[in-house]
């Protein structure tokens, strides 16, 4: 009865350009296309009338059934803003994290440039600013298997988003200890997740954050499709297979191993799985994290965890020459953090059918060459571009052409690199630059002995933050 009333009101108030009804999981939902996305009138109607049974698709503006989502790794750089975004759209969110990333900060003697609060304070702050509850569970998904199964049985989620992996390529290549930790943690976590979903006997949709790096960065000579590729086998047999894996670090290798686990468990246990091959994420805050200082997102800037564009923006703001590795000829895929959250929402709302093969989406906005990005940041900030020996074993130059049609077909209009968005990051960096440890800026992990030898001239103590810059930031703090 409540739903009938709601849909009557929703239909009368929406004036869609086109819509239809369908039924899934015993609930009706409205599919419609809007001329304008994200109408606030629609939000008000949805939230008021159904009293929490629905959520909003922030990309298309559709009213959708609310989902219960467990976010593994929800304390991290991508997981935290995604959790807030999903909660803001009306979904029920439970965060699971073992805080290993915070412990690695201690191990490396480095910290997020932004002062991130404990999970408890973050969740309390979100409740105060939004009125919405989220739970936090401290659990190691790679080691605490029984607790993971029990959690699934207790919470009965519709979806589990899996961000909970060691995600830095340089950290994964640092020592034999970090190589082994990365494989143990990432592969065990993903295997445990699949086993736990099967053991819990629940129809849970797994959404995993993979990486563009599974395809490799050679120049394949054409567009990289989304996960699967048409090939011709000997004797002219046509086949569509998983794209060959060509990882460039131990970390990227774990994502290739994950991809095989998804294939196996989908086939064997009939699991619903979506694997998102994400490019390099940049930016820091989102419309949710800026609502309160206590919600601020992590910002990694060091040579192990900082990713290239955020590092360059930070270096530009500090007046430090930009650290371009080798010729800077590497072309990579990029996506802004606000779009990461939107892609996750689209994946959560569009699970594969039972029995469907693993859905694979490329989660990228655009591709850019590293030295071109450095030139953009240098032009904006006036710092020099410094070409330093490459600590990584990677192709000096590569082209990259990537399909992102799956997300675009679901309505995503991703943000591309632009000066206004650069300004947002620069503002954050300016505010917290007094927290930067300049000895952590240069690379400190080398892919092999030859790379380490070539990088011997790199001196971590050589980086000087311009005094005027540092004084100003301390005064502003
Ligand atoms: P992050 O390190 O900031 O977050 C990962 C979180 O997972 C951390 O909070 C960590 O404590 C937690 N975690 C790790 N192992 C765990 C375990 N065994 N049990 C419970 N929690 C565990 O990383 P991020 O940048 O947010 O990346 C999230 C995911 O997205 C990763 O899988 C990464 O590979 C993928 N990804 C990230 C980027 C990027 O540019 N940041 C790009 C593409 C893909
Ligand atoms: N680079 C520089 N200077 C720097 C830092 C990096 O020239 O100061 C270069 C690197 O040599 C590399 C490129 O920039 O060619 C990208 O490096 P990165 O550290 O930004 O990204 P990467 O190691 O590939 O890893 C990051 C995330 C990882 C994610 C991956 C997506 O840490 O979790 O999977 O981006 S992708 O690159 O598409 O595989």
C-alpha cells in the first residue's frame, strides 16, 4: 500500500521523458530517463513518502530500491567517500576495515597530508551532519574468515563492495616482506570473500575494485575493451576470452589473480560479480566529505602511496620541482574521486543476472601522458618539471586507448582534468602543507637491482619546501 501511494506521487511529480515498470526481488521500481539529472524535488518526494525504503540514483535521478551495502576497506581513500555518497543517496552502509592502511603509515613514518579522524569520530560526524547512521566493524577479511561469514549472515547485505586490498604498486615492490604481504593479503581477502558469500548462502552481489593495470601498459595497437576480447584461435576458431593479463608490479599481479578467482567462483558457485578496472584516482574531497572537517578524506603524497596527479598538485603547491620518472612518456587512465563513488553506485544498482558471467567495466574518464600532466601543473603553479631516473621497470613510452562505454551507457558523464578541479586539490594542500614531510616525497621503492642502481643519485633529503610557502602555511594553520 505504501509503495503504491509512493509510486503514484512519484509518477505525478516526475514528468519523465520516458519510463516503464518492472519487477525485481519482489519490489517494484521505476525506470525513467530525465532531461535533468539529480532533481532535488525528486529526492524530497522519494525520501518523504517511502520513509527510507528507497534511495536515489545520483547519476540518473531515478528512484531506486534502497540497498544494504557492506563496504570492505571503507576507511580508505576511495572507500570512505564512496560510503558517504551511498549513505547520502539513501542506502544502508556498513563499513568493514582492519585499519591496516593507517598502520602502514606508521611503518613508513608518513601520514595522510590531511588529518583524518578515527572511524568512530568520522561516523559520529556523519550522523550529526546528515542524520544518517553507518556502522563500522574492525575486521581483517584476509584472516578472520568466520567473523566475515557471521557478519554476512547478520547483516544480510544485497551488495559487498571490495576495496580492502594493499593498493600501492611501489609498496608492493619495496621488499620481499611487502611483496609477500601484498599477495597474502589481497589474494586471501578476495578468496575469503567468495567463500564467505557461498557459505552464507545469500544472493550477495560482489563489486570489486580492480585496476586498469591488469591489461598492462604496452601499446596494444587498439582500444582496450571492457574485460573480454575477441580472439581467433589456431584453425580460425573465434572466441571471446578474458583479456590477457600483463601486470607491471606485484600489486597489479594480485588484481590479475583476483580476476581468475572471480571467474572461478562465478562459474562454480553461481555468484553475481562485477569487477571494475579503475584508473588512477585523483582529487580528495567530495560534496559529502566537505560537510565537516571531521569527514575529510585521506591524501597520500609520499613516494610509495601518493599517486601521480595528486603528487604533482601537492608538489606544485609546495614549490617543489615535479618528480617525473624517466621520460614521463607513460600514458595512464584517470578518474576523479567523485566519479569513483558514482561508478560504484551504478555498479551496485546494476548487478549481473544470476548465472551471467563476471561483469567487467573500465572505470576511467580519460587517458593522459605523465609529462603532459606535469606540464599542466607546472603552467598553473610555476614550478619546474624535474625528470628523474625511473624507479620502476616500465615502458618508457606507451599509448593507451580505453573503452568506458559500459558506464557511459548507464548515464555517467565523467569529469576530466581541469584547472578548477586542480584548484580544489591545491586549496586542500595549501591548508595542510605544514604536515608534509619533504623527505618522503622522492621515490623510495625500486623495482629491481638495476633500477635501484640507476636511482642511487636520488637523495631524499634534497627536497626543500620553499621557506615562504612553508611559513605561510604554518601561519595559516
Ligand atoms: P586505501 O589503501 O586507501 O584503502 C584500502 C582500505 O582497505 C584501507 O583502509 C585498508 O585499511 C583496508 N584493508 C586492506 N586490507 C584489508 C584487510 N585484509 N581487511 C580489512 N581491511 C583491509 O586504497 P584506495 O586508494 O582506497 O583503493 C581502494 C581499492 O581501489 C583498492 O583495491 C585499489 O586497488 C583500488 N584502486 C585504487 C586506485 C587509486 O588510485 N587509489 C585506482 C584503481 C584501483
Ligand atoms: N609517476 C611519475 N612520478 C611520480 C609518480 C608516478 O612519473 O611522482 C609515474 C609512474 O612511473 C607511472 C605513472 O606515473 O608510470 C602512474 O603511477 P601512479 O603511482 O600514479 O599509479 P600506479 O602505480 O599505476 O597505481 C595507482 C594506484 C593503484 C591503481 C592504479 C590504477 O595506486 O591502486 O590500481 O593507479 S592504474 O595505473 O590504471 O593501473
